[in-house]
């Protein structure tokens, strides 16, 4: 017994003047209560008593019996396992709180609580309610969330005054007919139970206003729901509904309806009655069409239709004049009705993942504002265009240029071999409509192929031209078709033998083999003589027209003013125009500055022009003829001096090469144009700058020209931590899951550029350790990786060092991302070798699919996997195969609980990262990798705004589930430094800090993402300072430490919310699952993030002056301006 506790308790009892006594948090025991009752008579006469957060465990009989005057009692969080029978004395009790205890049952004595109006018993272990609850005839509110209730007794029929019931996260399988007595029921929470049906007795709930039934097993709704005429909000997410009954026509007051993740295939016409509807969530159903009845939803503001099977939208959407947010990604829409462009209040429109016209998808890539502007321009100023891309590829001197000329009707003439590429139009007719084809004639020299692939795209028609001759011609045809199939798998390919062809091409080319390998990609084989305009040439022209005419979206609408601007800008045949000049031409055609920029970006994404709006230096130019750039690249690749330099080319040499070359129009390249070339080669991932501009001689590496021979790897790899365990994965690349192994042309060149920030360099050397078949990398935490191309196997990655497992996974993921983004026709699989348990003499022969291992472990709960090698009976553990890596929780536990690297020690962490143990480095690396993976998964959403922020409530707690809107403090982070914006702006403490009003609906959806990002950000605050070598003053350090506290508040708020979520908390392992591809939680958070961006822009259009930068691989970051130069450093210097 603690005298201090007793003294404090007595003082509080004596000080109470209104009968209310607060003894919460004193650590009182049962013995303490007994002593207080004996020595302090007033203790028996209290009417309101708070005993929350003590150490009672049990309630003494005498104490309970003495509280006959109690009206309000709080016993939450005391570890109570049972209540004594003497609680029958609480006949005056009106409000009782028993949250967070360990109660497994209630005694029959509770029948005496006839005055009880409000009872809170969430987070206990109750398996059932006794029939004695029939005595609770005055009960208006009951909370039994997070118990183990399997059913309700018929005694609940006595609860005729019941207005609110919270029974989330139980095991209720059915509701009794006795619920018909709840005629006053206003709010009901039954999320996360096991209900398969609702009884007809629910027809008695005529006063029902809000109903939550998420995460049950409902397959249908009874007609009795027609009685819910007062219903305002209904949650039915994560059930198994296939249809809605016509009875829903009675829900005329319905404002919010949540039906995500069901199996609905259609909506009934009865939905026309939902005239008060403002929010409808139909994400992840099987809808193919919306009925015309949706025209009645004139008050609708938010509509979620992601991941359905919609093929079209009705014209009725034109009546949704109140609509602000419309999410439709992941459907089968081929067009958007023009009416969408006329919805004046629409601020958020998401349509990616649909087979829409390329201009629409290109506009969305620039963000919602650009997409809406495009649709509005089409709606008010649209005109039909018919055009497509026609590409001629093949070996050098195969006759591509002659064939294009013949198809265009040009007189026959001898032509020089094409350097780089040339672009000319070709007009064909299909089904009575003219189609303009932009004919791209590519030089066939092998050295040009890596650069050419940048311009390959689909949908388009490709003509593979070959010159029949002995030797390698046929094999080269297959290589070119493979290059197209890997880069543009949805293209159409015509194979054409030029110069007349042999009398029997079957001996020269195996058409059957090519059709078998490439399937419908090939649409025909032809032979022509470009010098003779005969029937064979006309047959080819007709085949090209048919192929082009059947391309998706070859006929589409385009803003007339945009098309007029394109024609005006290109009328003079300029190769490049400065942006101010372009903007002036656009203004003359009636375009605003925003429309002009949107058009330039749109044309860039469609491959017409080259324009990088996100880079201030490159945004100063619009390249109208991409062949202008390709010719310059060809001049460099053909240079003997550049080849002899093994790709490490001084900028002075580049200046000399390009000064001697000529542009396609016969003019010389200016120095400014040469600087532009080099910058664009960096964006195309063909080169990177090794030394800074300020160095005496700036140098860039041309990746395609690196040495062929592998260098000595003694210091770079062989002698690096030789005693450490080595981890290995193989990235297997193939044409489809069952295809043979493919190493795409130029893969290693692209990886050398993409990963150059991680390159390992020898002391006193600028150049990294790399060659045409491999490279050595080093992580920020000290691990080192050896990448090698192995013919017939794939790309092998070996890693040693403190964060070896994490770094191995990062590198493999990066390789797979590079391949699947640049070569969408290829499939990748990460394979890991067995490490410890093997039934074969040679360990490591068995290769396991990493994605399947993670699925077996996380989705199916398996711990072992069978070796795929015949004759090996080993079943190694999945964790050992994956290097012992788990989801983020383990790493966070070590960092936050065990090592305590944050909070008060954040400064120390920033000063000694290099001195940390390998274990801590490995965990930091894991957290960093998972934050990065989560950001990349939300890359599409980043087009509109940043992803990293914390959100903390201002004032009251979020524990009360009845709140609808809360004021919160939002703090934005720089996505490069991982520091809050206001920390980087010591003179502007409010930079990137906003007060916003958050709806409960949005908060519920945001919690998983918010909780995950905050957990990952917190331990990295100090690491970011160290890694960037930032010099912080005292005020900045205080701001960092304050932000750590704010992160704790965010986590606490998210934890509170997780206890009251209507659809469950999906945050556990969210970052880990992000690495394995799209998941429902990730997609859901994307919509939440877009909504936040719209609200943020309404308050600050500059978004704290964060700069949006786009990396060459297409990934977006929002960075503080002091880091912008690391991504967009301006045009390089050429002396």
C-alpha cells in the first residue's frame, strides 16, 4: 500500500464539492479502495467517480456495494477480469465506462442497472451477454467494440430506448429478431463481424440515420431495408453483395454510400431516388455500365469508381454539376464524354489505367489541372483528327529510306545511308477516311539502336525492312522484331523484303517461326521493289492503311486551337524553337500560357516533340523534330575519338565533334544547341556527367562506349569484406512467363546511367567500375554490389556489407523497374538461391521466385518452400531464403524501441551515422528502402503534389467516434532530404505548415498511409541531416526535435483512429506490400492523397514552394529548392 497514493486520493475526495471525484491515473489497488472506504466516509457518497488507469485488477465487494449513489463511473484500463455480484447496488447508475479491461463475462447482478443509459465496454474479452441485460430498459448507448461476442441474446428486445450501438470487431454471425424492438435506433456500428444476412426485423429501424456494416459476409440485402427512409449514411465496404434490391428506392435522404470491394455487376434504376447523395464509393466492384438513372445525382460531390469494368460513361454525367472528385482508374473506358469537360466544379479527375486516347492519358501525366483543361478544350473547341505513327526499321542499307520515298510517291533516286533518323509524313486512306502517318526512318547501324529505342512507342505501325542476301539478313529481321516486341508490344508489324526479294522467300526467312514467336504482333509479310511502283507497292500501302486504321484511337478529337498551334509552329520547318517564341505563336492562336504549356507537354508524351516542363533549363526549348537530336547523337557514336576514350568524353571534345557535324537542314549546331544535346542525352539515360561544370575540364560518360572487357576487381569487389556473408539474386528476363531468357539490347548501358549515383569509384578516379556486361555499386550505408550479365541466366546481383539484404532487394527491384518500364513487352522474375538448407552436393543450385516466396509467407502463412530442383528434398525456410528480411515492423522496432536513435538523441545520430553498428545500419537501410518503395508506388499521385507529410490534431482527441470534422496541423516534407520544409527554412517557421479542416471520412481512409509514412520518416530525420551534410543552426535543430515530437503525436492520433476505423487498419506491412505491385490499400491511399492535394492547392498554390522534379526514369519528387539542382542542374558547360 502506497501512502502517497492514499494521501493524494483523500485530498481529491475532500476537495470534491459537486459529488464528482477524479482518482484516475493514481495507480490505486483494491486494497487502497478498501482503505479509502473505511477511513474516508465521503467516498461512499460520490455521484460521479473516475477511477480510470489504475491497477485495480478486481473490485472489492464492500466497495462496490457501498456506491449506491453513483450516477457516473469510469473504470477503464484497470485490468479488471470480473465484476462482483455487489454491483447490483448500482441502481442509480446512468453512465458506466469499462473500456480496456479483461472482462470475459458479466454477472447476472447487472440486471439491477435499470437506470443505466450509457455503457462503454469496448476492448474487453466478452464472449456473450447474459439474459440479465433485459433489465437495461433505459439504455440509449452501448459500446462493445473489440470483444468476442458471437451473438446477441433475445433479451436485447428490452432495449426499446436504444439510440446507438457500437459493436465493431466482434464475431457476430446473425442478428436476432429481437432487434425489432430498437425502433429509436439512430446509429449502428457492426463493422468487422461475420454477418451473412440481415433479418426482416430490421424493418423496425425507421429512425436509422447511420449504419456501418463494413467487412462482413453479406451477399444480399432484404427488402425490409425499404423502411430505412431516414437513412443518411451507409457503409457496406468489403462484403459480397452482387445486386442491390429495388427497395433502395426508399433511401431518399441518403447522403453517403460506401460499397467498395463487393461484387456488384450493375446498379438498379431505383438509384434515381438517391437525389440527396453527395458521396458514393464503388471502388473494386464488377460494374460494366452505369444506368441513366444516375442523372438524378445532382448533389453528388465525390464518386469513386476505380477498379471496375466500365467501358463507357452515360451522357447523364453532364448533370453532376456539384461533382468535385471523380476517380475512375483501372476500368476499360475508351473515351470520356464531352460533358465531363463542362463540369465547372470538378477539381480531381483520375483516369489512368484505362485504354483512353493517348492525348488524354498524356494530359493526365501532367496532373489533374492539365487533364481537365484538355477535356474542357475538347468539349468547347474539339475537332476530329486521324493520325498515327509509322516507323521504318531494319539493318543499314536495307532500303528503308527508298521505301518511304516510294510510298510517298517520290521519284526513284539513289540515297545515302541514313544517319540517325529522318521524319516525313505519309497519307493513306482506310474505310473512306484519310489518315496522316508520321513516317520515322531510322538509320540501321547497330550503334544507333540504343538511342532509337527511346522513340519506339505503341500504338504504331512498324515496317521491318530487310534486303534478302546470304548470311545474317534473316536473323537481323528477327532481332528487329524482337526489339519492337520488347519496347512496344501492342504495335502492328509488317515485314518487307526490299529490292524485289528472291523468287522464294521461304528459303531466306522463316515466316512460320516468326509468327509462332511474335503472334499477332506481325500482321503481314511483303516484298517490293522501291524503284518499281507496281501492284506489290500498292498492296503494301493498303496493308499499312489497314494496320493504321485499326489502331486504337487513330480517329479522335483534339482541340482545334491546339492543332492550329501545332501547324503554325511547324510551318517553317524549324528543328527547335525557344519557348518564348513558341508561346508567342500559341498566343496568336488563342492559347493561354497554361494551355500552351499543356500542349507542349502533351506533344512530348505523345512523341511528337521533346519538351521537359519540369526542368527550367530544358523548358526553355521545344524540339519540334526529334531527328535533329538523333543525328547529333549519331555523330558522337560514330566518333573514333569518343570510342578510343572508352566513353569518358571531355566536353571540349563534344564541342569539337558537334561543331563539325551538320544538322538535317544543313546548318551547323550552335554551342547552346550542343549543351542542349548533352542535357537531353542525360534525360534519355544515354550519358551522365562525371565531373562538375566548375572543374577545369567537365567530363561525361557515354555509357554505350564503356570498355567491353571486365576490369580487375581486386579492390572493388574481391577484397571487400571477404569474410562477410554474400547474398545473391538473379533477375531473369523473358518474353512472357514461359519465354526463353532475354537480355534486352542496351540494358547495361541504361543501368550504368540510372544507377550512377551509387557507382563505386576507385580512389583518385572519376570513372566508376563498369564495363559492357557489369558494374560495381555501393550503398549509402556501406554495402557493395556486383552486377553482371550472364547469358542464358539473366542479370546476377551479388551483395556484401552491413545492409546487404536490403541493398540486394533494392538493386533487383531497380533492375526490374527499369526493364518493365522501358521494355513493357518483357517479364522479369527475381530468383534467390538457397543459402543454408540444401539437399544437393552443390549448394545454391535451386532458384526460388522471390515474389512467390513473399506471397507464400505473407498471404498464405507458409514458413517453408520446396526446392524446385528435381532430386532435392529440402524445404528451406522462407525467411532464410529472403535473408531474414521481414516487413518494416521489425526494423522499426529495433530502431525506435531497442536503439532509441530518435527523440532526444536525434542530433547525436546525425553526427555519427558512419560509426553506427552494422545492425543499426541494416535497419536504417530497411526503413529507408521501404519509405522509398511506398513513394514510388504513389508516383502517379505525385503528379499533383507531395506524398510525405505529418498530420496532428489541434486540440481535442480523435477518440470520440462521433466527430465529423477536425482542425489539424499539416507539415510537409522535402522528399529528397526527408526534412520538414520549415526546418529547411529557418527564417520562415510556418513554411510548409498548414491548418486544415479534415473530415472524419477522409481521416479514416488516410490513417493507413499516414501511420506508415510517419513511422518510416521518424527514424530517418537525423540520418537525412548527416547524409546531406547539412549545417543546421540551433533554431533548426530545435525544429527537428520538435518535429520528432509531432511525429509521435501523429502516430498516437493514428493509433487512436485505428481503434475506431470503419474498415480496418491496413497500415501493417503497407510499405513492404508496396514493393510487390499494386494492392488495394495502396490504390485506396492514392485517392486520399489526391484529395489532400486539391485542398492544399486551394490554400497555397505553390505548395510551400516545393519543386516538382522528374527523374529520367519517370519518378517524381517534390524537393526543397536548395536541392533542385541535384536533379535539374541547368545546361552543362561545353568549353
